[in-house]
């Protein structure tokens, strides 16, 4: 596997957690979340891109995979997707069966490897419940977390176990709202925890 220090392009891909308010009129803007915190700490001088888009489910990611992922031929791809597939079941009645979701995710990774075979970092989708109702979402999200773990093993990817990390932090702080604003979107502290864990996993330092 290629070391991160030699990566010419590091690409962060996903939904609103990755997007983090980036200015899409500026291709080099990284938003205000974990990707922006990671970029200045990366060894070497890679080109760092953020192509996360708020609200994306796996089907949305598939629709833009060629333009927003394959076209950049990243040497390192970091991917976080899945919580919106769960969320839309509960707020919009739009289910996304976990087995079909996993198959779609697997197809995207297979296409990526056939195209440019980058180093991969797969981040588990996560939920840090801030309301009693959100605990019921776990029956839908947990199979997606297991799927990402399988995909990481099958594709020799680094796995960032974000769900356990952030839920443990919520227990440690005593207030889940200090980690995520609404159960899904990280606070500044939540983004910092993700960034530090990512750097430790990928570079051996935070």
C-alpha cells in the first residue's frame, strides 16, 4: 500500500458531515469540518480535495462518482456515507435496504480500484442519539456499519470506527450534544475527534 506521504491527491468524499459547509464555487475549499482539520497536518504537500455533498445517499454518490471521484484519480480516498440512507427512512419514509446499499457501495469501490487503485480509508457511518427516538434508528444503521467493516476487510482499506469513537466520547463528556448537534452532524469537538482519529490511523500521528 502506498504511504500517505507520497500521495499526490487526497480526496474526501461523502455527505454533509464531510461537506461541512464548503464553498462549492471554490474547488479547493475544504469546508469547516474534519477534512479541513486534517489537511494541514498531512505529511508532504498533497493536493487535498473535498467533494462531500450535504444530503447525499449512496444513490446520489453513485450518480456523481465519475465526475467527483474517478476523474480526480486520487492516491488516497477517504469515504464516509450512509447515515442519510438511514435518516430518510425515518423522516421521509424512503427506506434503503442494507443489503442493496452494501452492494451499491461495493460496486463503487470495485470501479474505483479498476480505475486508479488508491489507498482507501472507510469511515463508519455513525449516530450519537440526542433524542430517545433516535435510538430506534440503530436497527437500520447498525447493518450499514457492519457492511462498511466487511468492505474495509475485502478491499484492504483502513477502517475508522467512528461510531464507537463518538459514542464513547458522548459518554465521557456526559452530553451527546457536545459531540453531535442533532445526533448526526458533529460539533467542533466531534470534528476534532474524527480528525485526530483519522490522522492517527493514516499517518500514525494526530
